[in-house]
C-alpha cells in the first residue's frame, strides 16, 4: 500500500536523466487498487505521468503476472530508458521484461549518467565488488537497469507537483499466470528489514553464539537499526538466512554499518562495502574489515558493544 524509498530514489534519478535528455519522466505502478496517495507521491518525486496498472492478480507480486502486465505497456510507451529499483522484486522482474522486449539490462547499478553521445552509461560492481564495470546499451531500446537501493538520493518531494495519472485495467490472460499467492505470512514483527534500514549492526563468528546477538539487538534498538549477520553466523544457525549480508545474502548500502566480530572476507564486503560509513569492532588489528572501515575499534566486542549502547542511549535520550 505504499512506496519503498528505493522507488523514490529511482524516480529522482529518472527525473534527472529525463531532464538531461529533454524528455519527460513516466512512472508505472502495478497493483489491484492503486491509491491516489501513491500516484501523487510519485508525482512529488518527479514523475510527470503515472501509469497505474490494475488487476486482481497484481495485488501480490508474482514474476510472471507482473512481467505480462508490464512488458506491453513499456513496448507501447517506448521509452529511451527504463529503470527499476534493485530490490529483490526489481531484480527478479527486470530480466523477464528485458527478455520479452529483446533489450539489454544492467543489474544492480550504483551510478547512471548520460555519455557524450546521449547514451546511458551505467556503473555496476563486478567480481564481488573488487572492480566496477561501465555498461552501455548502444542499440536496443529501452536501455534498462536496476538501481541499487540507498546509493542515490531521493531528494525532497515537491508537494505542488501533480502527475497526470492513466489508470489501465490490465487484460491479463489468467490461464497463463501459473503462480497464485494464497497468503503472505510475516515471519517476524517489529524488526527493521535489512534493505530498508539506514543503520545496520551486524555480527559474525566473533559473537560466539546465538544468545550473544541480544547485545547487538540492544545496540540496534536506540538507533532504530536492523541486525545483520555474516555467513559464518548464519551457517552456524545463529541467525536466519534473511539477515545475511554478502554475496550470497543481501546487498546493503546503509548510512552506517557496524560490523562486530566479522573478519571482512571478500564475500561479506561484496554486500556492504558501499555503506556510507563503516565501523568495525574486532580484536585482531590485522582483520581485513579494518582496511575498509572508516572507524576501527580494536578490542573485545563484549566490552565495546555494551559501552557503545550505553553512550548511544545517553546521547539519544538527551537530544
Ligand atoms: P571469521 O572469518 O571467523 O571472523 C571472525 C572475526 O571475529 C575475526 O576477525 C576475529 O578476530 C573476530 N573476533 C573474534 N572474537 C572477537 C571478540 N571477542 N571481539 C572482537 N572481535 C572478535 N560470507 C558472508 O558474510 N556473506 C556472504 O554472503 C558470503 N557468501 C559466500 C559465498 C561463497 C561462494 C563463499 C565461498 C563464501 C561466502 N561467505 C560469505 C563466507 C566468507 O568467505 C567468510 O567465511 C565469512 O564471511 C566469515 O564470517 P565471519 O567474518 O563472521 O567469521
């Protein structure tokens, strides 16, 4: 019923690129009944036109139904550039749409700007974040990309911008939609999701056991942070996989990432090295995580984390 921050970031980027190209920004949103609140928010973040695609089978995301609804619209509008948020959903959907349109797609981009020839140049991490590749889609259209969340600013909304809204009831061939979502069961409540978190506190093998993660939860609470984990902690069964950060877990780019008892293996760095500020707490001064950290605390996390929690509590209660 709402918009993710990642969508607003993509809207702001789209508006900038549309301006550079001398074009307009059109947004598309899929659902069963799309509220005016959502369409007007897209307008405030830069969309001049909003296509609201509605159908009962779009109430919950399934890759096939969404791709079947989206591809014909994109074909009809025929944009130069088509961007999606690089969320789990966006990265599932984008390749299906790109394939059906016969165009190219750059996934998980961290930068996008027009080159001198007016063609979009997209930058994306490769080799688990060791290097960046610049990708362009010179001939096929639209030029498609998914944009990594939390690396580009969403900017400020302009409350007076009113988009033109086109409501379209989709003619989906229901027999071709083979997946039906019957129910969505929320696994946890009250916890901040990794992909939405501005602050993440993560623990690794150095936490020594699942019970000690309560230390990180205590630190996370006053900060409104999510609690992540390394693969070592997940493989040991201390945390669920959905909290894993890294190459085979989630890619995150929060404003602040606090790594506790995590060595900083390349596969872990692949998931968090684009965080804006990295704090590492590790008792080994040679741990690789300290090389990427903006602030490194060499010490025993069992002594340091409670002290930090205490200080944050004091600071935040007095502000
Ligand atoms: P360790 O490397 O064992 O590090 C523990 C750290 O804790 C050490 O640096 C130690 O000095 C410190 N420490 C111990 N006690 C304390 C204390 N009391 N106070 C302070 N510090 C302390 N890993 C991921 O995280 N995410 C992934 O998505 C991922 N995907 C992978 C995919 C593949 C194909 C492969 C091969 C590996 C992948 N890995 C991934 C695993 C990765 O290579 C590392 O094994 C893993 O990240 C190590 O986790 P860790 O840092 O928690 O543990």
